[in-house]
C-alpha cells in the first residue's frame, strides 16, 4: 500500500512553500525552483505504478491542488502514466478506440514537450541553445514555448470526445443522442435529451456521466467529487458557477475566440486522467499492477537512443 497520507502532506507542504511566490492561482508557472521542489512526490520516492485504483484516482485530486504551486514533474509523470495506460491495458473498450487514444497521446506529448537547456557537464552548464538551433528550426521552438496556449483547443476536443465515449449508451461519437435521458442542471431544473437530439455541450455531457451513467453502471467514479472541489478551490474567490458550467463557458470562450488563456489546460488534463482511470475496472487495474510495473521496467532497460515510439510515454522524457 502507498502511504497516501504522506503524499497528501507533501502536497500541502509544497503549496505552503509556494504561497510566498504565488499567493493566487493565475498564469502558467512551470518547473521553477524556488526551494520547494524537494517536496514533489516524484522527488520523495513515490512511483505512480505502485498506487492502487483508489490511490491513483485520489492522485488526480491531489495534483489539482498542487497546481496552486506550479506544473511540475508530479503532473508530467501522472499525465504520461495515464496515457501509457491507454496503450497497455487493451482489455478496456475505450483504449481500443485508436482515434481517441491517439488524440489523447498527442495532447500529452505536446504538453510534455520542452528543451533541456541546463545540462551540467564538466563542472559547468553547457550552452545548449546554440546546439539546439542547429537542428531545430525557430518555428518548432516557438511552438514548444507556446504549448499551453496551443493545447487549449485540443484539450477540449479530447475531453468532449472522451465524454461521448464514456456516455456511449446514450450518445454517439458524433454527439447524436441514441437513448433518452434526463439530468438536473446546476439550478436543479430537469433537462431532457431525446433520441436524435445533438448533445454538444460539455456541461451536460459531464452531467450525463455523473447523474446517469455512473448510477446505472453500479460503480462510483472514485474522487470525482474531490477533484471538482479542488478545481473550484484553486480560485480566489471561488467561481460563482458550477464547475461543469465553468468548463463549458471556458470551452465556448476559447472556441469562439473570446479569450486565449493558458492556465486551464493542466486542470482539464487532471480531470481527463481521472476519467481515463475511471474507465478501468478497479479489480482489473489492481490485478494488473505487477504486470504494469514489470512492463515499465522492461521498457526502461530495452530503450535505445532512437526516437521513442508514441506508446512509450512513461516515464516522460524530461
């Protein structure tokens, strides 16, 4: 068993350490070292492949809380691990959908992209800038530096596709409703969706999953309530609208060109990772833990200097 209480304490200590550097959650902070990074889970011996289903689900909530500090290796290891699972656990129906699986992997690869500028060699930092520009053109470098803005539309596309697949009993991948269902909106009003109607709103797709799919399947979505609470508590003051409505508003603002923000993709990725983990039956996941760990160890031992294949996402190349 993983010491999840210790993990939560480290996250809380990390946030406390960061408060003087970042009193409010806004903008993108990534891989800075102000003396707090020794408190990262990855830096304290936690291996995500050791977590059971409940623990890895809880991790999505804890790492959303950890965004009050910054995007760090904990997040990047988590995102790459979740994408790796979609290639490794082929028993899961969602992971057999190569169209969605490829889109999710592309999104994860994009946000993991980065330059290894500070390489320590011979007692000093090498000048990698001049070396990199010999082989990578300026456009690719600019794409990497703008990855959080570029990944916004992709994040919503992948999330919307994920929800349609998780709600497959009620909606097709094109968004057309195939079975009648009803959900309550944030105000408690019933909203009915009839066969043939187009479901193209993320807030109602998320409500369909939480209010209809989860109760009907007879298995809870572990830590869904917790990640929603952490999501809302990132902001001071907290958002006045329901989390699902906020996500839907973000999507519409972005897709219609009203606002091109950067700091929301990490939150959406944590939510997507929870929903990916949720798609794996807990009994199946826990029974595969040993196999997953052995496979990761084998990949690390056999990995060559040649480019890594798309499915070889974990651990990330940081």
